[in-house]
C-alpha cells in the first residue's frame, strides 16, 4: 500500500475549527503514549507526519489528517495521563461528545490499546461512545514487538474480554516492524466501502 499524499489539515481546539470537507473520517483514540502518532506515520509510511514524542501532549486538539483525498484520520489527544485537571477532563469530554454526537461523516473508530496492558476505564468509555453512536470499531494492539511470543495470546484474550469483543477482531500491530499495517488497511478499506 502506497500513500501518495497526506497532510495535517487542521488542529482544532473545538468544533468551530473542524474542516468543512465532506470526506469520510476515521477517528483514532487511545491512552496517552499508546503509539497513536507512530501508528499514523506507519500507516502512511512517513517518518514524521504526526509528532512522536516522549512527553504526553498537553494540548487538547483534534488533528485532522487528509489521506490521499480519500478520507481523514482524526487524531484524538491521548487520554488518561495523570496530571489532567477536572476542567481539562470536562473539555475533553465535551469535545468527544461534540464530535461523536454531531459529525456526520465519521465512519469508524480505531481504538489503540497497548498490547502489554489491560485496557483502561477510559478505553472502555471510548468503546461505549462508539457503540452508542453505532460506529464500527477496529481495535489495534500496539507495541506488539515488546511482547514475548508466549505472552501474546494471553494478552489478546485479556484485551478482548475487557472490551467485550472477539479476540479475532484485534489487530496485532507494531510501528517498529510494521506488523499489522496491511491488516489495518484492509479493515479501513472495508469501512470505506460500507
Ligand atoms: P501522545 O501523543 O503523547 O499521547 O503519544 P502517542 O500515543 O502519539 O504515542 P507516540 O506515537 O508518540 O509513541 C510513544 C512512544 O512509544 C514513543 O517513544 C514511540 O517510539 C514508542 N512506540 C510507539 N509505537 C511503538 C511500537 O509499535 N513499538 C515500540 N517498541 N515502540 C513504539
Ligand atoms: Mg501523539
């Protein structure tokens, strides 16, 4: 899979900044540091389209990336890091309610979870947002390269049971090795076709 063209369209602090495009949108969400930016870069084969860093992003923006004028990835700020104020938490909730509640062109959620850990309450909340709004979900287990072969199936079972999905629906993914890249593209193509 080769992507010809991708660019950050807008970083939106709120609804009024969302792009006017009618292209379908796929939302990417996950806890802070799960590997969202790396995921985008791996999917589009760019080294640094999306910023990869060690410090959790403090700006609560929705980043809209145009992918080959076919669809947009909407990168949701990583949630669940400790030093967030109540007010920031409310703003985040409002932003997601606005998005899921009103954005007509959304066609799916890619929920990224760390292959090493049990999904968090926030991950479960994100699943619930998607189910409530009848949005198909693709679960991607990142950093799979960090697991020993013997740990993989146990961890996948744990993720599946916590999120209440079949284990076969989890895509094992690594930005280090690009494992899972084609599998995710296949799921995205299915979303775009349906
Ligand atoms: P925030 O935007 O800060 O919430 O983080 P993020 O979810 O965008 O994560 P990011 O892509 O910045 O990656 C966080 C750290 O994990 C970086 O040091 C990455 O190099 C590392 N990382 C991301 N994906 C993988 C992976 O698949 N394998 C390994 N080994 N490391 C990864
Ligand atoms: Mg990031």
